[in-house]
C-alpha cells in the first residue's frame, strides 16, 4: 500500500475514514457533546474539516488497501496562507447553524487555545491523521506520517511539521518521530491539548 495525494472528488472517502478513526477522539466529544445523533453530527463536522483542505492551501492524503478500500487518511495544511473560496464560507456557516452555537463556541475556544501557541515560521501543519479502527497496529499511521515528513523536507519554504494531540499517550509516540512539545494547554476541565513541532 502507498500514500497518495487525493483529488477533491475523493473527499468523501477520506471523511469516512476520519469519522471512524476520530469517533471517540476528545476534541470531537468536547465540541459535539453527548447527543443521540452524535454520529451524524460527527460526520457533519469532519466533512467541514475535509472541505477546508479542499478550499484552501491544503492536501488530502489517502492510503488504500489492494482492493481500493481507503484505510487511512490525513489532512495537511501547506506553508503560507490562502483565503478559502466563498463557497467554503457558506458551508462553514451552514454547518455551525446545524450543529449549534454551543458547539461552535467550544470549537472556537479550542482553536484559540491551539493557535496562540502555533509555530511562527512557515511550515506544514498536520490537521488530522487517522486509520480505520479495524486497522490499528498495522503501521499505516506511520506510513502517512512519514509521507507528511517527506513533503515538508522536500519543500524549501517549510521549517517542519506541526500538529496537536489531545491524547496523552500520543505524546511519546510523536516524540519518537522527532516532535517536541511546544505547549501544553488545558482548554476545558475535560480537554487538554499538546502542541508539537518537528523541524525539518
């Protein structure tokens, strides 16, 4: 299996993988709350995150098995900033109208906590990376992560790769791959985040 950069028309496949991978992820549970339609709300939120890479300076990465089934995916922001297309602005507003003001306020609180500690130099940012829960332990996450590192190392405009994690056991895993913790922030009583950076 190999990692590929995906076209926009594969966004649904990546979103499906990420919904499965992030089903119980702390940020998702914090933003969306415990509601009976959590799975549907999660799909709506993840679709917005995927669309953000479709409409701005980002990439979707995918990892398929030999049958063509998508088993892993990642969302990567490239160095520099480009404004999203107007269609994305409309989508974002419709999503938050559906999910509610409380969910939006929680997401914005999380965003403020992480952006305050964002790396100052131009770099790649790994927004989401995930593998189907049925494929955990397969090494697919490593393949995706190493592909992101290779993209950054090949780009003279990039100082490295940043990411955040909200699971404490992920911190030593990312440290193993060369990341260092640049900030540790308590967003809410039930949510903390580690901001990490790996220089090229």
